C-alpha cells in the first residue's frame, strides 16, 4: 500500500516538474501574421497546487494580483496571489488560512487596498475581502448570504459589488460599512460599471429569480433609475461609452452551451444610458459572457460560437474573426489594438477598424493544452494572460507575461 502511494506521488511530482520545465524552457516564437512578429514570452507564474482561474489579472506597478480557485480532492478553496511583475515570482499569498472560498472575482485596487470577492454558484455564506496590497494582510471583511462572482467597482470611495440573490452592495472603502443594498427579484453576478453617478449592471437566472434585466441605479443611494427587460441572461459585464451601454447576453453556463430543449443563443445589446431604451441588439450563435471592448467607433467582443466580432456603434457587423474555439473572456482595448483569447488559448491582436489579425500566439504551444476564461490585460509593453494548463484532466493555474512587439496603431 505504501509503495503504491509512493508511486502515485512520484508520478505526480514528475508530471508537475515536467510541466514546469516545459513552461520555463518553451520560449518558441508566436505564430506570425501580416508580416509582424508576435510577442515574446518573458515569464510564467505557476501556482503550486492544481486549480482554475476565471478572474482577470489586475496589474499594478508593484504587483500582478491574481485571484484563483484550488482543488484538493473534493475540497475547493480560494487564493489571491501578488506576483512580481518583473520576475514572475510570488510576493505573497492570501487564502485566509486555507478557508477562503474559490473565487471568480477580479480584484480591484484602490490606493493600497485590494478588494476581492469569494464564492461560486454553490456557495452562499461568502465575503468581500479588503487586503493590504503590500503585505496581503486582511484589513476587513464584509459578509454576504450569496456568492460574489463578479468584481467590484469604485466611485467616491464607495465599493460596489454583486452578490447573486443579495443584489448589489455598496460599502465604504475604508471601513467596510454598508452604505446601501439594492435587492430586487434579480440575481446579479456581473461586474458593475459606474459612470456619471450611475451604476449599470445586468442579471441572470437563479433557482429563486428568473427576471432578466439590464438596470441602472443611482450610485449614491442604490435607487433604481431604469430597469430594461432582455430576452437572454445578461451575464456579461456592461461597458458605457458616451451615451450608450453595451452588454453581452447569452444562455448556458461558462463551460458549456445551453442544452436541449433550450437552443444556444447570444447577442450584444446596446441601450440608451439615460433612459434604458434598447437601441439595437446584434445576435450571434452562442453566449457572450465577456465585457465588450470599445475601440474608436467599434465594439469588439467574443462569443462561445468561436468568433471575435466587431460591430459599429449602430449595430452593423464590421468583421468576424474565427478564434479556433469558444471565446468566453472579455476583450481588451489598448494602444489602438484589441486583444482577445479563446478558451483553447489562442491569443490574438487585431486592428479594430477592420478586424485584421496583426499576430496570434498559441498558449498551448507551451507543451500542454490550455483552458482560458480570464480576460487578457495590457500594462506598458506587456500582455498578461491567465489560464489553466492541463496535464491529463488536472489543471494548473498559470499566468503568462508576454512582451508585445512594437507596432503602431494601424498595424504597420
């Protein structure tokens, strides 16, 4: 019995070591498109335990903050890592003594305070955690009776965050004291957007509530300004640009499409920011769960149907780019380009004016299949992409730091 246990542990250690060596040494160049070189791999951070990542990394000068889930047997727990942006080495880890719940909540940094929620759909007694970003020490926690899957937003030293059937909370950033709680017949999991004294967010179905709406609240009071019904779940986090609200819609779950008798469906919807009136809806073949990116006069978003889309401000298709697999992560606009990643790990840089692919980079070329649900993030000359790298059925959380090639905003 002891020999069998030793053998299993030894094989697992060999696999993990081989995976680490593959990542550290596998620095082959990215696929080149349109005559432009792709990015260069600088470093890969590898979490020491099997797990998953859904939340996008948060980039600052002092650290890259990554919120994850880890799996040990039947037990799931969460952890927040602070990673040195230059070396990829861990600076500190917070997991509340192993008791933090797994998280899909993208961290928010305000001054030296780091805010992150915890809990997935099966969790109920959860917390918003405020950490000292320099040390990882806990400053305060705010308890909720449902999961905090979305990230938080900030305005006027007020932290606004979703909590499923609890609706939306607003708390004081310094003390964690509640300012207001918007509760309705809505289940809210997406990250809110705050603009001009208003909070914008969408809702999806739960066992308790089935109303599908995009809503707008007063940021100081939480009082509703408008509530617009939609035909599909509004799991996608909204973005506001000028006088328009863009929201991704879609059915199914994060990891799989809707199942019969329900048919897969998705869309990007545009609403008037002042009145909530629907301006247009652009349907696609499957769910849009990520936040769209606005670049100039283009709205760019991915879909589980395997395409990256670009539409005009009046809802007309400008381009669609096959991504080699479902796209569940939000797109990111930076420096005149848009960056997107598919679940199988294809990272692309596109010109949003016409959808021309400037370059692509395959994370799976690192030696193991990739699985990516977290949005890519750009900071200076670097692109950060978090995802799982698979060894058999086991996933390991990895954060890739890529050095971007020098190109201008026309792709020349």
